[in-house]
C-alpha cells in the first residue's frame, strides 16, 4: 500500500478504512489509556494527529517514539472530535524507521533564527523553514510559468565565465592552479597554464550571454545561481544567490518595466493562491501586515519616477539620512527604503540613472549624462530588480567599453551582436531570494536560501 501525504489526508472528503502515513514526530503525548503524536511529512505546514489505544498492537511502538523520530503508521482516517482539525488517524500498526534521542535539537518550538541557521541541515523540519522552502519552490514554478506562458525561452547561461558583466570586480576565481605554488611568469601567477588557459570566474550575471540568445530567439530568460564576492555582510546580500534574467528583443525601457511589473505581480498572486497555509503562518508569526502588503502589490500600479526626480524628493524631505544625496551618487539602502516605504508606500521603479555609476552595457540617453537603467525598489526589501535598455549602437558601445577600460578582444563576441543585425533590446535581473523575502516577510536572506553562503561562512 502506498503512503498518503499528510496534506491529502487533511483534505480528505470522507473517512478511510485503511491508510498509511509516514513522517517525523513533531510532538508526542501520553495519557492513561492512549498515546498520540503529531506527525509531519513536509507536504504541508499542518500535522496529522495519530492516536493509538493501549489495547492496540501499535501501542508498544508508539510509546518508543520521541520528537524527531520517523515512522510509518497504518490505520483508519476518522473525523476528529478535537478542535482545530477535521481528521485524525487511529493507528493500528506502527513501523519505526529511526528514533531521535533527547539530544535532537528541535525538541521545542521557539528557537531563534540565529540558532537554527547553525543547524541548516535540520531547520527544514521546523514550521518556519519548511514554509519558507515550500514558498520558494512554488515561486520557482511560477517564474517558469510566467515566462513560458508568454513565449519566452529558458536559456542556461554558463556558470563558469571569462567575463565580468557588472564590472564591479566581485568575482570568485575558478582555478585548478596549485594555490601554494602556482606557475610564475614575470613575477605573477601564469594563468595560461590554468585549466582554461586563461583567467576564469563564477558568473555574476548571465545577462551578456542571455543577450546573444535574445538577438536570435527574441524573448528569453535565465534562472540560475549567481556568485558575487561582495564583502557586504548585510541581511540582503549572499555570495551565492539565484537570479532570473529575462532579455527582450525590440523592447525599450518602458516595455521592460511593464514586463517586470507583470512578473512581480504574477508571482505574488500565484503565492497568494497556492501557498495559503504557509503565508498564513508568516502573517501570524513574522509579518502581521503580510496579506495587506501583498494584496496592495497585486491591486495597485507601481510608481515610476526618474532618478533625477527621486533625488529631488530625497533632498526635499525632512527625513534625516546618514548619507546625503546628490545627482551622480548611488542611492543608499536608506534612500531606497524611504522612497518605497514612506514616500510612495508601494513598489517604485527609478529610471535614468547617471551613466557614471552604471555598467558599460546600458544605453546612453540623449541628455548625455544618464543611461536607460531601471531599479525596482519595494517596501521591506529595497532593490528587488536591476535592469536597463542595452546599448545597441555599435559606435556608442565601443566608446563605452573603452571608457570602462574593457579590452575589446575579450568582448568581441558581444560586440558581434551589434555588428550583425543589431536590434534595440532590454532586460532585467530579479534577485530570487529577495523576492522570497518580500513574499514571506522574512527579513534575512539567510532564512530563504537552503544553505546560505556569506562572507566568512560556508558550512556544509
Ligand atoms: O542589479 P544587478 O546587479 O543587475 C544585474 O546583474 C544585471 N546584469 C541584471 C540584468 O539586467 N539582466 O542584480 C540584479 C538583482 C538585484 O536587483 C538584486 O535583487 C539581486 O539581483 N542581487 C542580489 N541578491 C542577493 N545577494 C546579492 N549579493 C545580490 N546582488 C544582486
Ligand atoms: Mg543593482
């Protein structure tokens, strides 16, 4: 007989004479004439209650079970007389898979997230983390659903790369050279002897390779791991994170924003429809405003404001910031949060940034000082999306490469897309973990990625 998932048992329409349910014991209680356990198998945040009478053959085994133990229960699904649940299982046979001793770290509820981060291998067995990772799974599905339904093709861009898309120098080196004794040429490590006969890195973005596919398949998206050796120990940065990067041929910056807005709304709507139990948990224990915040996303248009206007708003407000704002400086997190949380009170696109603070590939505007860049700032998280219209004019692109000190030889393949049948095109990158933070209300990126990698931290 096959096991039935707890989720399906809890949604049953009628009692069942014989079922098998398997999972891990969350709690156990004994009374004089019976014992009962709360069993969870991760299919839902909810547990199923299993009751065994002292005259049942299963009684001997249920007595042995402790919190964290795993077992299979055969029994009847019956209507529960107790409050809070419709169904319970009356066990007739229990098979023990593995016991967990009194040193099992998750004996009781209410451990701090800091403590649970230190046992990342066990934390998915808690309500909070199982909920976060079920939401993560559903959001991944809805990423593909959104793009596939709109005719975008999924492209797998390389993880090992020789280029630095963002030009921020936050690259992790990939090398098989002997770190203690590398071959030396003119006083420096000789990378011509390295595995790829050149210097290579983990990708900080799949965009440049994505662009080559957008100039062939028109609409594409990537969805993969991204690596940045950014030494910023914040609650919003991870050294390894996942990014979704659509690239849209023939689209300008406005169309880019339209797609980004529809994309974010689609994911929020999908989570509201398909992650009800988990989101209810988050709204109870993590963020009381969760549902109203998410509904506000689906129902209202996002704001759109130019960088110049945003700077003016920031200069005009009475709010005191740690960093001052001037045209030409990058917005700090405190500025981004003020714009989204206090001024607009909803997601806001900020577009047309000064070219001096943006990478080489962004399209120069007519004013000569800004580029067609866009960031989406959302309440609670700050920057969720970064994107731009791309520079499709070859002469301007060549000048940009030079201005950024980027050797043309290494980017000839990229320039070729402008040399042969160049088209206007745009795209953006959405940080997947930041999206999960936004949907769950969790405030730390370490709580929405299974095994977080941050400066000084690479457990497992
Ligand atoms: O703004 P970014 O750096 O943009 C790019 O990488 C472009 N190539 C995207 C494109 O146009 N195709 O990164 C995009 C998003 C950010 O808005 C943020 O949500 C997320 O990726 N992100 C991070 N998330 C977690 N940890 C980090 N260290 C992140 N760095 C960026
Ligand atoms: Mg950015």
